[in-house]
C-alpha cells in the first residue's frame, strides 16, 4: 500500500470485498477477490454501490483497481443460477444501479486495468471516466459464447467507447483485444508498462482533484447527456451548464488568477 494512503474509516472500512484507502482528496477502491480473479459476485456489486454512494465529502477523485493479477474477470459464474425473466431483470438492474453510482456519482473515477478486463469487468471499466491500461491487460466479452447477453450496462456504455461494430465483433466471435489494441480503439486512454498503472492513475486523480468540483461534475454528468441529445438541445444544455459553472466563486477566483498571471498557461 502506498504509505501516503491510509485505511478508510466508517462504513468504507466495513466492506470486506474491497480495500479502500484515502490520501487527501483521493480515494483508492480495490476489488479484493484475487483468488477469483476479482469476479463480480452479488455481494461485491452491492459493496461497490455502497462505497461510491458513501464517499467522504472531502474526496474529489477516485481510483478503482483490482487486487492480484487481474482487474476483473467478469461475472462470478459460480453464482449464475436459474432465474425467471423478472428475476433476471432485477439482477441486471442491481448491476446498473451500482455502475451508475460510479459513472454518475460525485467524483471522477480512474480505472487501473491489468490482466483480465473481461465481461462484467469491461462493463465496470466502461462505467469509469478514465481508463489506464497496463501492458498485461486484455479485453473480452465472452457472453456470446456462453449463451448470455451483457447485463451490466455494457450495451449502453461500450459502444460509446468503441462503436457498435467492434462490440458486435467481440460478442459474436469472442475476439479479445490486447492492451495496445484496446488503447488504440478507445477502451483505454492511457497505456503504461506493467506495474505502472496505479502510479499514473494516482497522479491523474490528484490533478483532477485540483479542478473546480462543479467543472468535474459538469464533465461527468452533462457531457454524456449532451452527447445523447440533438445538436440544438445539446447546445442549449451546454449554455446552461457553462453559465452555472462560471458563476461559482471558485471559478471566478481561478479566472482572476489567470488574468493576474498567477495561473499557469497550457503548454505541451
């Protein structure tokens, strides 16, 4: 564990399938089922939701990773039981609620991907805002070969990253993308060497935590919704969000700092 990070307290310390630590405004949430390749059980889903809806108020960015050799190998098939249609819908909606708590929660989330990022693991990664892939990462959607269909939000999120055609190929043929290929097609934004992902993600998290909170909120909540709107509706939503963001005291102070040459300029 990074010595700057300390074990979380309160409810975040009572989630045994997660290792949660904090340092300043950044929280690390680590899946803690290494013997199962961090496969997602019902209990893990519920603990993820509990963690992200109960983040301390001083947290401004989160890093999500996996203990052991893999980020997440997807649904724990040992828990796959026969369900009727209603039960299946409710089970899928449980996953949706947990992943919505990540994507549309209070703070941006950076995923560190290594080893298997497969099935539900890829759905989980797609719910995060930034993805850092290590060289060992590989991406797959084996549901098509198992007689299943994605149920954790993948059909809504993954095509927004790679397109419908690529996701269809992955599900129909079992195609697996390497880390290099995944970064190239949009499954990850950063590609680093093995063992370097957490350091890069923490650096990014601290940078994000220094942004104005409402600006981060706008990127998380307004940007994906604008992308789903018509251009006319999107532009109007953009105007509203821009007006709200620039009206905050923090935004005004940051603008004054720039005009007074107290803030750095954009460089390469």
